[in-house]
C-alpha cells in the first residue's frame, strides 16, 4: 500500500518538477509525501507548517491536476506537516474562506506554466523578476494575490479597477507587476503599461510645458494600465483630471486598470471627488505585514532561490526579528548570504545573530541636538542660528520644521525640550512643526528625500 503511494507520488512529483521553477520545486515539493488516499481525498505531507498555506492557495490545482493525470481523481487534498515537529501551530483558520468568497463565480484557473518569460521589458517597464510564482502567499496577502490572479486570467472583466493598497515593502509592486508579466506571458501582443503615478504626473506636466502631442493617446490605447504609488497624484489637480479621462476611456473599452497605493482611495487627501468615486468602482484590497509563518516561507524561498538551504532555526530567527516589512527582511537575508559567502562559511543562526545585532546597533547613540540642527542647516545651506532664530521666510521655516522633526524622531525629545533647543519659550510651534513634517513625509516626495538625506548624513 505505502509502496503504491510512493510510486504514484514519485510520478506526480516528476510531472510537477517540469512545471515549476527549480527553486520552487526544491523548497516546496522535494520534501513531500503522499500520506494516505481514499477515492475522494488525498492527504499530502509537506515539510513544515508554513508550507501548508502555499499548497492550499498556490499549488492545490497543480497537485490535483497531476494526481488526476496519474489516475487518482481525488476531489480534495488535505495538507499536513509530515513529521511531528515540536511546535505544530494550529492552522484551522487559513483565511481561504475569504478567497472562496471572492472567487465564488470565478473558475479556478491554473496559472500558466511558464517559468521562462519573454525578455521584452523596456517598453512597458515591467520587471520580469516579479512573478506570481515567486510571490509567497499568507493570510495577510492572499486576497490581493487571488484578485490579481483573477485579473491576470480575465483582464477587464471583473475587478475594474483593481486597487491594491498597503504600507511600504509589503509586495504591492511585486503583485502589480506579476499581473502584467502573467498577461504578457500568455499573450505577448498585449499592450501592458506599468507606470508610477509620479512618472505619469511628470510626463503630463512636460507635455503641457513643451506642448507635446500624444500624451493622452499614449495611455488611452493600452489593454492593461498599471499605475503604482497612486498617492503621489494627491493635490495635482490637472493631472487628476487627465487621469480621470484616461480612466474613463479605458474603462469604457473594457480595458483593465490596476492601481497600487499606500492607502485606500478614501484616505488619499486632495483627490477630486469624481476621481475618488471612479477609483472606488471596482475592488479595493489591502496587503498587510505577513505573519511569522509567511515570513519564514519568504526567507526560505528566497534563500533557496540563491541556491542555499538555511536551517530552520536560522530562518525562524530572521523571521522573528525582522517585522517591519518584506523589503527589510529580504535585505537582512541578502546581507547574511553575502557575508557568509565572502568568508566561505555556512550562514547559520549565530552568523545571523551577529549581523542582525549589528544592524540594530549600528546607529550611534551619541548624536546630539546640536548636530541635528547643524547638519540640517548645512543641508539647506543656511546658518544654524537662522534655524534657532525668529525669521519666518520660507527657506528658513521648512528647515526649522525639519530640524524639530528630527529632534523628535531621532532623539525622542519632548516638545518643550525641542523648543528649548531652538531657543524658544513656547512649544506649540514644535508640536505643529513635527506634525506638519510627519504629514509631508507621507505626501511629499521632496520632503521625504530631504529628511532621508539629512538622516543619512547624521549617521554617516
Ligand atoms: P511595495 O511596492 O509594497 O513597497 P514591493 O513589491 O516593492 O513592495 O516589495 C518589496 C520586496 O519584497 C520585493 O523585492 C518583493 O519581491 C518582496 N516581497 C514582498 N512581498 C513578497 C511576498 N509575499 N513573497 C515574495 N516576495 C515578496
Ligand atoms: Mg512599490
């Protein structure tokens, strides 16, 4: 009996190996087994608890199909951790009901089995490295993943526009581009355009300034328009107007529009009412920070994509200690791999501890208020005493506000203390200034850059 299972499973795996990328095969499939099977149901053992979700959401169809091809027409597959490990986390709520709901009248479709993509990128500025295949699914992002897949399968049909929002480094751009890449993989004649709203604004303003023709046609004659970082269109009324018309033209022609943003349409400030209502026509879905299991899965996959198998404890150490976003998690992993490679050692938990400890403590603790004021002043080419003075000229007020903001964010000074450092008695200005910069950082690319540059100089 067990032997029969094992032969069947080998054949299933052999088939799957031809479909998925080597890294995916190694990470997810190599270590699996068929535990038991009835006429209708198979129980598949997978390597660890965070593999379960990947199988349920990403590979279920593939495994089922391959079982069918091997004369095992099961209707349902249950995924279970193979060997009893010390901490088996209970996963009865997988969030898949949300997915089922979303897909109620959507045929579950197999992703196109192309691991090699067409290398034609520059025209649409899609990056071929962002695919569905290497996107890890967890309950923080499964809804977004599923909606994006539905759109890639049937562009322009169901969720139009599809609006994906969430904090930085959580995979919005990855998903948005994966849609574009999947559509091109199926039909490389499709006109797919990916553009950030900043570029849209810039091109639009240039077309007005230099009286260039053809801007509106450029984006109204596509099959799929993907606009990323929509929040940057806030406050740009003329551009919003232009985008509104682009939106209408595409929507009327049943062309797909996909939008990424750090917040939902209703929270993007100074969005004209009619554009906001357009953006709310379709489906808006948020992405959140993945839970611990998903973070483990991400670390594990990314390591094996670099050809390295990390020990479980190392994977867990990284996932436990980096909770900000996936970009940073990836950064830490890359640092670990590079460090180990350079020294010819195996990247293990103690190497990881050393490195992450370093990342954490790399900020010197001895920055002073005076340094913040001086560096800010120098950055803006004004005098420190102007920052501490009373003048209300704009070229002084903004640096002053930024200095106050940095005193708060870097040194955690109280508002009265901030006021004192700038030679003031009243601390309400400090409160307003810090609030103002906090807000501007979110909305204004320039301010964000300035603050980041000064901060870099502080810690250089
Ligand atoms: P955002 O656009 O939300 O700021 P990105 O899409 O640029 O974030 O993601 C940051 C990095 O993290 C990218 O390298 C991306 O590939 C990776 N990433 C994010 N989420 C996932 C995921 N679920 N699976 C695999 N990689 C991910
Ligand atoms: Mg992005």
